[in-house]
């Protein structure tokens, strides 16, 4: 019998678990935050490793002599030591397409909720029964505003369509890896200088991958470029933002609103986290990394994850649908789609 280990069982995936067990796989699920040594013990006789957030280090990979593949049931692969897997000829695959529109919808929901001040107005009505128009409740329009996108891949382009075609916003984009013609086809004006773009923005949404060049791409200097009252949304990777600088800017009243679904340290916590000072604020929405979590997206995630798992278990080439160069560097047991 083949054995599979799935980490981060707090993220319930009943279809994935049932699909593997229906194939006769001995499935072991492990909690988030499991110590490296404990994970090493569990993968010692595993054929397949599924992970979402738990780090898969070189030591974990070395401890799994039978391992045939690593499946990220999600998009981000930062927690996997991919060079260590490549050295062993172990394919690493993610599921990059299941929630592109879903996450863009989540980003737009955060943005419009902040612009219309929905959380604080809703809470005021719940506590007071009714409120009257007053300056403290004044919202703003998306129509006619300028939205800046940091990263214009598929999720960013979906965001551009919603804001531009749906709400008649002007959409600017900063992305050194996407040309002006591609952006223009998506209704985005390409800007080559990040600071120049930020100075024009009423709204900013981050849709970039995390790497050495994008880590803290929004720091003190970039936050200082924003218009007073600008709204900032991040549904991509927490470390794209210098969180200490963000806290300073929010507490100083320099931003009109912040909507976050991702954090440099997860889970978020009311105490002892870099962003703990933002709890309880009317101008901040803290979402628990769930913009991807819809019924439709989870069905797609389950179907695609099982397809990749079965390719690995059957000894077939594993389909790599991501264009991330770290995954495209693989040369054994994979097929690029």
C-alpha cells in the first residue's frame, strides 16, 4: 500500500482525502506547525507529500527515501526546498489556476468594503440601530479613481477588468515582467517606475509573486509616495509589505484603509504579531488568508490536486501548469503544460 502525508489538516479538504483513500492510499494528516523532526518521521515511508503551509525542508526531503512527489495544494511554493527535490528527481507541483478569479474577487471585495466603509457602518448600525449622514461615514467612489496594480499576472488582470470595465476606474500597472501591449489588452496602463505610479493612486492592490526582488516592495519609501487617504490591499504574499512600516503609516493616519488577507507570519494573532497593533481599527480589514475559500474554488482545487497526485502515484509525468521559473527548472518526471 502506498502512503501519503498531508500537512496543514486544519485546512479541511474532504474530497482530496476521500479521493486518495478511495485509491487505496494510506493517508496520514498532520496539523499546522508540526515540528520538522516529527514531519521527518512521518515521511520516512511516504510515497507522496501534500503540503499547503508547512515548510518542506531539505532535511524533510532527505528523510523520505521513497518519496515520489511533492504536491502543494495551492499556489505559493516558497516553503518548499525545490533545489533539494530537484537533486533527488522528485517532482514538485502546485495548483496555480484554481482560484485566480476567486482571489481577484476577494481583493476587490476588500477594496470596495474599505472605500464604502462597510465594516464600520455595519457595526455602527448593529450597535446603535441607525446612523445619519455625517463626515465620519463618508465613503468614496471606485468610478473615476485610479487603481495601481503591483503585479499584473492573471489575478492582477482580473482585478483590472473588475475595476476598469466594471467600475470605470483608471488602472495603472507596475510589473517589469509584463509588456505594455499585454497590459493594454487588459485595460492597464503600464508604468515603469513604481514610485511614480504610487503617487497617482487612490487605490493600490498587490498581485506579485514573492522573491528576492519583491520582498518588501512596499516599504516606508513607497508608503510615503501614496496620496493621503489611499487604500492598500494585499491578497498575494505578506512579505511584499514591510509590515513595521505599514503599522507606522496606519497609526500615523496616512492611509485611508488597509485590507490584508496574507501576512509574513501566519497565523495572525491579536498579541505578539507584527500586525497586532492593527486589530480593532475601523480602517483595517484583517482577513484570515481565505479569499481563495469558495465552494467553486475548492472543487477546482480538489480536482486538480487529485489529478496531480494520481500522476505521481501512477508513475506518469506530472503536469506543471505554473510558469514559476523554480518549477520550470525541473527536468525529470514532469511535463510542462
